[in-house]
């Protein structure tokens, strides 16, 4: 059981599973194919599991199908089944098509599961599932659609219903309940003991559709009727017959089910290559210019089109000019209508080779393909019943694939006889791979047993002529049918008298009137009954079924008389006839021959000849005498026969006399005409010489005409090809406004087909309201001036342009009609409107841009290497000039001062290319203003699309530079204050020690205990303390030195020097400083890095101190990479609020109290790191902040 759904499908599936009777679901495998988001896993399994105890499984590739399980197709996969009844998952095809494809899955089910399928289409957008429903229906499955009124999205169920192949339309909650009833209905037909019910159904079908299903395989008939009984929820055949009587629509649906329509392009593809080889051999041996094919049971035309494409390919390859005619026939009018259109879906053509698809199909939209006109013209589609209608003759090929499998053996053998009779001597028969017929090998030679390709055996002679003739087994009767609309009986019921008379006639036909021959209006035998064939003879030579050719010579005279009498007087007559059967023995037999005229809808002007044998017969030997009694009887019979003969002779004489008079009259007319002819002959002889002269001229003209005709064909072909590729529609009308020609795209507006040629354009229906077009056409034809107007549909805009059709070969350039050109300008108008809006916006934006450029504080130039083309107001104001001419064509770089930093990197002439290649660098140049003041500018160059011109932007950063220096100085001063505080703290202890040493020295001196040794000790200690204090001063001086020198130093050295400055303050605040440094050598500006580190450590100290963190700690560690080292400083000071984390590097932003911070520390640190081509970043980690310094191993 397959359930297909899309948008809104979850609600429908939930309702279905809720109402499912699980006790009766153990023998059913449920498969859900829903269009799902391909980028996310589905929760459908978990959601549906709430409503059932049945196991729900996601499908995987080559999974065996088990009953009692609900399967779900995973997202972004297409699903099919194979012959081993396993699931096959494949990647989705083209983008834009739903996946999984419900059509694809249902078609594979129809192929491998025969009729044991139930297909259900639920809520969804689009039309996926409609073609699959048709395939399941043709395979004998049951098809159901959710009621569109109930569906959340009705497009999918509506599309399925519109195919005409849906058995039930129900709300979801009723589907499961009705489904189990359908699946559990017993097979009642096979248990039916009486055949009368089935015969009644056959009679109904014969009456309604004139199709006799008597010789179809009864098993197939049973299954199809059972399926319709299941859909209608009835348990007995009698109940179903009542439904058929009261509901003509159900009879139509049953008929549609019984005529199985299953076909595809190039079915069993490997066999077509074999067929191609045999056709090539056949054509090579044949000299015929025609190649005739018959495709009986062509369904919707795929097989016929396949043969047409194959034959076209072969004839082109062999360079043959054969006229190919293909007769494609089927019993279904609906199938023939679809076949004639020649339009197929993407799924229907998916297995066709690229050669055929590209050469013989035209893509008309995303999902439709049309057979080209040249192929369609080779095929004649018609409704034809293979069983009873006359066959086509003189055929080169018959392709009848998988049709005979639906007939019983008797009918199969008759059809094979017909095929043998219809084919030429070297004709080919192409059958389906499942068709095995016992009588086939008697009449045909096997060309390829596996591919089921045969050749007519010309040595086989048809002896059973009845095998070529259709003898009906049932006739249309007055079956009681009730109109579906008003319940009135369409025809009167069969009365008791009708039944009685019918029984009497049948009894007479079985006994007295059993020897019967029925002939049609052409005297051809159409039926032989009983032993009537003993009165017939079969002469040698060409076969004819004319009664006067086949009747025994002894009876020919009398039969001719009887037929003539019945035809002339329209009466029934009876005649007793004597004839002898043997030449050696005189055997006199008496026969009563009744000739009865018959005329009805099936047999007009027919005659029934009934041969009634008499028991009176006398056998007389030539050497034996007969007695008087027998002799008298014999004489009486001869006299009677003589009297009848005289009567016939008299009739013949009268007819001859009448004919004589008519001939005499005709003779006189002929004599008169002869005299006129003699006179005319003389005139003709005179004219003959003129004609001979004219004939010579005509030959010359004819040759010219043939050349012109060929040129006209080529021009016509050119015109058709031009028409085919035009991207607009066109209709050509004559002066009377009748359609002469049109292109396919004219159907944008009109409902046109080739049947509309030579009709008035005003009588053709339109898809869009274009008003009264007649006066416009008449005006254009009269004035020879074109006219145009636009019309709108729902979502489309069409421009209709009508131009005069001028005959340029006429002297006055006469107007012979008009051409209606139809352009789909929807997208053009949309783009035009968008363009107008864009133009308006562009003008506004241009004005804004001009204002912005002119008001900009930057100098903006449009220039190339040679000159300046445009400049904004700021440029003129800065230089104090009014126009560019005053510059005397100076180049841009000539405006820059010689000592500009930019010129230290690059030569003057190449500065513009250099700036374009290094946009990330800050390029400083100096310019003097009108007062001679030198200003600092940042230069930037960007490329334009205008003739290799470039935009030069000069930003005045003089004030910014001054402020940056001030910021650096402020930062230095802040750091200097910190350093002074640290020095004061560090000097406190040494100074205390010096004070103690001096006090000790003073005491020792006063007490006269000062010795030389003690004085030396005092000197050494004092000098050491003073040296340490002096080093602190040197560190301070080096740190604040303005003379920046690139140094080679160790990372650990940098950390140790930093610690000397910050450690006293940290210890004072009980904050531990830990380090884990992998030492590495660096080349750069050590003091600048120290400034950054001191700032980061001080920020960490302030955060710990401000939040009063116990056991405060700061950890420094590093990671070394190829070109950079990463130095990390992490604290446990509580971190920074996430909402302000991205603002901490902005100038003057601080998280401290105003009295405790300037907001410049991190800003300056970032400037220092970026100047070194490094970076600084900050993030919350653990219970504090982690700062990362990205330091180049060698600063460039």
C-alpha cells in the first residue's frame, strides 16, 4: 500500500494511521513517500509512532519488504522496488523536481507487483502521483485520492482525480476503514457456478461499446471485475450487475479497466537493436518505394512512435527515399486521442536514448516533450478492433507486443492467421517477450527467438478460410440500462414473447435451418453455418469469397436467380432444386433453398441462403432399369423443374427484351454521337498540330515549373524551420480573414490546431480577451498600416502587432491579408518597470552621491596615470583654484611633496598601481594647501569600469596624527605615573637599608668600634644597594626612550623586565603572577611590547582589586608557530560583560571608575600591535579574561 503526500501530508497521514485497523493490517506493507526537506533529517517516524503499535522503519537500500510494517522513504532520495521485492534508493535527479518522486515509486510498483497494489494520493501541491496512479490502475491495482475539499492542499489529489483513473475519493478518516473492506472481499467470481451472470456483463459491454470480450482470457476478466466489485463494496456478481444496470458510469469504468493500456517507448530496448538489423536486411533486399507497418493495440502511441523514429533513422542512414506509412490502431478512443496529440511527460521519455530525444522530440515546457511533426505525419492513428474489423494488407512489418497474452488460444491462432495473411512475402512480425503461441512456428520462420522476431513463411498456404473471417459470438441486444441522471430506462425490457420467439428461432437454426450461408450486398460470404460448406467449392488461383464463385456449379444458375429475385423485389422466396453429386453414379438429391432478405445496423442489404435437404433421393445405376413408379416420380420432378426453368427463361427473355429496347435507343444515340464525333475529329486533327506545338512549349514550361516547384519546396521548408524557432507567435490571414498559416506560439492567445486552417480567425476561440479584432484587421488590410496593442491575462502581458501582408510582386504592392504577431512581453514589461524604477533611484542616488562627494571632507579625484579628469569641491578649496586647467595638466603624484612617506616605498610613476595592489596598508602623502601649510593625507586608489580610470581618495589625517601623538603621550604619562609609583615602592626598602647601615656606621664611629673591615663591608653593601637603585632608573629611562631601535631579545627576558616593573604593585595587592614560557628569540621593539604587557597586567590587577577577588592570580604562557608567537595573559578577575566586549578597544572607553582609568590603554595597545603587523584580542574564559597577543617573530 503506497501513500504519497507533500505539503499538508503529515495531518493526513496522522488521521489515516489513527483510523487504521491494526488487526487486519498484518498482511499489508505500508510505504509512505512524502516530499521532505532534503537538508534536514525527518521527524516523521517519531511523530507517527504515537498513533500506532505497528513498527515504523526508515527505508535503506536493498531492504526486503515485509508485511505488517510502515515504511518511510528518507529525505533527498528517490524510491523504487526491484523484481526481488526490495527497496532501491537512488540520488534525486534534476533540481526543482519533488523528491522522493511519487510517480517513480508507483510506476515501479505497477511494474513488479501486478495488481496487488493500493495507491493513495493525499494532500500536496503540484501534480506528483498523477502519472503513477495511471500506471497502478493499468496494472490492476486500486487507486484512491483524498477528498480535495478536505485536503489542506488540494492540487495533488485533484491532479490524480483528473486522470480519470481514481477508483475512490474519500476523506482520510474513511480511507482506512473502506480499504480493509475492499481488501477482504472474497473472490466470488471464481466460485460462481452459473455463467449467465458473466454473459450478462459481456452483453452489456457489447451493447454499450460494441466490443465482444468472449475470447479474452477469463482469468484476466475475473480479476478486473473483482477489482471493480471491491471498489463498489459488493460481495456478489448479481449485486454488481444491478450497479451496472443503474450506473452507466460504472459500466464505462469497467470497460476502461478491461482494455488494458500498458506501453512505453522502446520497451525491451535490447530487442530493438536486433529488430533494426533485420529491417536493414529487409530493406536492402526490397525494391518497393513504400514501407507499410501495422501496430495493433498501440495504446497511447509510444510503440508506434518508437517504430517511426527507428525507421526514419534507418532510411537516413541507408539514404533511402521510402514512403513510410504506419497504421496504429487500438480499441480505446481515449488512448488514440492521446496518441494523436504526441505530447509526453518527462517520466514517459526518461528511458529514451539521447539520439532519439534530441532529434525527434521538442521540449515544450519543463516537464513536456512533443513528437516532431515529421514523425507524426508518418502515422495514421485510428480506432480499430483487431478481433472483428478488416485487417490492413501488404504490410512489411507488424508490431504486436504483449497484446495476444490477453486472448485465449483460439483467438490467438486466428489473429496469427490474419497477421500471416496481411504481411508481404518477406514481412516481419515483432511480438512481445511473453507471447508464446503454438501455431506460430507453422506459419512463420524464427529470426530471433529471444527477441520474438519472426518472418512470414511464404510456403505456408492458408486452407482454413474461416480463420480470416470474423463470426460474431454475440450481438447487441436490448439490455435494460437505467439513466444515471433521471432513472428512466433507456430501452424497453425484453418481453416474454421476445424470449419465446428467440428460443424458437434458435431451435430452428439448430435443426431445420442449420445449413445457412449469409452474404452481404456485394455477394461476399460473411457467415457459414452447419454443413453448408459442402455446397461450396474452392477453385485454384486467387481467393475470392463471392458466393457465385464458391457455390457448386450445379447450383450456380439457381442461386444467381434467387439472389436477383430477392434484390429486385425485396421478398423471401423458396425453390426446390435437384442436382447430382457424382458423375459415375446418378444420385438425385432434392434441396429446398430459401432466400431471405436481411437488413439491420450490422448487416445492410444482406441475404440469408438456407439449404434444407430433402429425404427424397434416388440412386440410379446406368445399367439397372427402374420401375414405373419411380420413373413417374422422376418424370414429374423433371416436368416441375422444366416448368420452373421455363419461368426463369421467360423472366430472362423479358429482361433481355427490355435490355434490347434500351440498347436500341442507346444505339441511335451512339449513331448521332458518332456523326458529331466525326465532325469533332476533323476539328481535333486541325487542333492536333497546334497542340503538338503547344506541347513542346509545355514541356519547356514544365521543366521550369519543376525547378520552381523544387525551389518552392525549399522555401517552404525554410519558412517552416524559421516558424519553428521564432520566439513569438504568428498567424497569417488572407483578405477574407481566413487562416492561412500559424506558428505554435500563436496559442498564447488563440486555440489553434491544423483543423482551423482556412477558417475565419474570428470564429477561433481565444484564451485571452482581445476584444473585436475584425475591424482592426480590416483597417490594417485597407490602409496598409500596422497596428499594435497590448492585452493582459492573469499573470501575462501580450503585445499584439498586426502588419499588412504585402505582395511585393504585384505592381501596386497589393495587400493580400495581414500577419498577427503575438509577443509575450511579460518579462520585458516587468524589466522595463524595474528599469524605470532603477533609473529613478539612480538619479536620486546620483544626486545624493554628488552632494556627498562635494560635501565630503576628503579630496576625491577621478584620474589616470597622466591626468586628472574630475575633482570634488574640497580639492579646489584646498588648493585655492577654480578649475583643473589651472593645474596645467599636472599628474596626481606631482601634487605630492617629495618627502612623502609613500615615495620611500615606491617610485613616483608606479604609485597608483602600488596603492591598488596594497589596499590594506596606510599610505601617507604630504600636500601643501593654498597657504603653503603642509598637511598629511592617507591615499587610497580604487578601480572603475570607465576607460581604466581610477578613483583617488585623499583623507586629511593631520589632526588625527596630532591626536594620536597626544594619546601616546598621555598613555606614556599614565604608564610613567605607574612606573614612578613602582620605583618609589622599590626604593623604600633600599633606602631603609641605607638608613640602617648609616646608623650602624655612626654608632660604630662614636663608640670607636669602626674598623677598616667594617668600613669596607659598609661600602660594599651601600654600593650594591645604590647600583640596584640606579638600574631601576635605567629601566625607567629605557622604557620611555623616544629613540625606537629594533632589538634582538629573548621572550623570557621581556617577561622578566616586565615583572620588575609590575611585581611590587601585584605583591602589595596579594596577587600571584605565574608564568609558563617556552623561550624563543624575537626581533622587534621590546619597550613597546613591554608597554602593552604592563597595560594588560595592570588591567587584570585593577579588575581583581575592584571585585575584591581572594587569591587573585595572573598567568602568562605562550604557543610558538612558524611566523608568529601567541602570548596569553589570563586572570580570574570576573571577566567583562558580553554586551561591551566588542567596545573595549575603542578610545576613551573604560570599565573602571573615571578616577581610575583614561580609556586609552587597550586602544594604544591595539595600535602598537597592529603597527607591528600583529594583533590583540580579548575574550571571557573561565572566571576571568584571556588576552591573546599575536606577535611576529620578526617585525618588518
